[in-house]
C-alpha cells in the first residue's frame, strides 16, 4: 500500500473573531504517478473532531468555520486512506485575534427640555470582517455636570442609560465600550446634546370682571410647566394694563402670584413671566371690562330759609357709590 502525505493550510491566517476561516487539506501520493486518491479527511480542531469531508478529484477537502474563539488553535487533517493509499495526518495552527468595534452615541429626545428624561443609547458594532454580538459594559460620560453611568450591552449590541437631571445648555457626552473576550474596546466621538428651557403656560384670572371704576380688583397668575421640568417655576411676573397698571411680583412656591389695583380701565391685561434656570419666559393676557361707577349727588343751601334778595350759596356734592371709589370730576348744572 502506497504512502500518502497530508498537509493542511488555513486562510486567512491570522483571522479575527467572527471571521470565516477556510481550512484546506491536501492529500498527495508520496511518489507521483500512482492512482487517484479517494477517501475522506477528518478535521480536528483543538483535539475535537468537527467534520469529515470527502476528497475531491484534486485530492483536497475543505472545512469553513466562523466559530473560532480568540486565541491560538491547533488543527489536524486526518486522511482515512483508501484501497491504494495508507492514512496520513497534517497539522497547522490558526491564530484568531480580537475583532475591532465601533461605538456610536445617540439621544432620545434630541434636543430635550429641562427635567425631561433623556435616553442615552450606545451602539457597539463589529468592524468587518469581524462578526457577532459584543458583550460587556459601556460607560457613559457627560461633561462637567456629570454623571458617569454604566450599562451592559444587550443582544442587539446596544447599551442604554436614562438621565433626567441635566442642566439647561450644551452637553458633550461620550460612550466607552470596554471590550470583552472576543471584541476590542472602542469609544464614540464626543457627541453634543442640547437641553432647552422647559415651556410654561401662563393663566391669568381677574376678580371681579367686569368691575366698576375705582373698584378693588384682584389679578392672579399661575405659571405651570407644559411638560417635563423640575418642580414649579420660580422667578417673577410683571402685570401691565390700561389705567397705569405696572407691578412686578415674585411667584410663590406653587407658581402663582397676585396683585390688587383700583386704577384698572377697560382693555387688555398682560402678564409677563421672565423665566428661570429651568423654565422659558412666556406671556399671558386677559381682557377686562371696567364700567362707570354709580354716584350720588347731595345738595345744600345756606342760608335756608333766606329772605328776598339775600345771597344764597347752593352746593352740590357728588360721591362714588361703593364698590366704586375715587373723586368724580366733570360739571354740575
């Protein structure tokens, strides 16, 4: 029985994790000119039989896999022999390196508003020819005001954290993937996230409305978050309106403020909120009606009685009837 010679090669070598590697066993007669080899080749990787492949007409058998772990692997190709040729074995080594990755960072929503919960998502992706799903941790770093948080990579190659205490302004953030047994680490570029002031509603009420001239009128405003935000708005509001109304007061802990006035006239009252560190400025309006106040007129005569030809003084006094106040003007006939 003639002797055979088996050699085994791999390509590519080295490879990276997840990359397909093809092992090629070539079986040749020890001496040329003999019959064509038949039979099969058993491939053994790290001492474990993985498959048996028949020889083709050129005396070769191939096995392709992308399941090799990172490290150095020993590979054998064991030719079974046939009626003419004795068995033989070839050996080789295969080096598998860590696959490279890329990491990108995104935000939802982008931009956000003060107090809104923002989801930071890192996507870790193998760089071809590497393949598979990375595992491990991603650390999220947000500039200056922090925080630094970590989350595991899921089956989709994503890691997520949620942050709700970011200050208004611009924030530079980055995601750092630490790598694992099969994938090399990587980090995203610095990525900008914008936090805007949260919007507010400005609701104005007037009591009483309508009123009469000189009546004491109470004007109140409530400034409330439209969405998100942290607590109630703070700061001050300014009331302006016809008749010379112009008053600035601070909001209380509930986001409300009130003023009273007796100088109001018919028209539009405007309340302007100046905003604070978290909330945006806003304006509210309210239409008011101020009617004429009722009055009473009293007459006095001095002297009374008088005599013919005597000088008599006749006086009229006009006063406002509550709730109207003030001093009437005009003429009396």
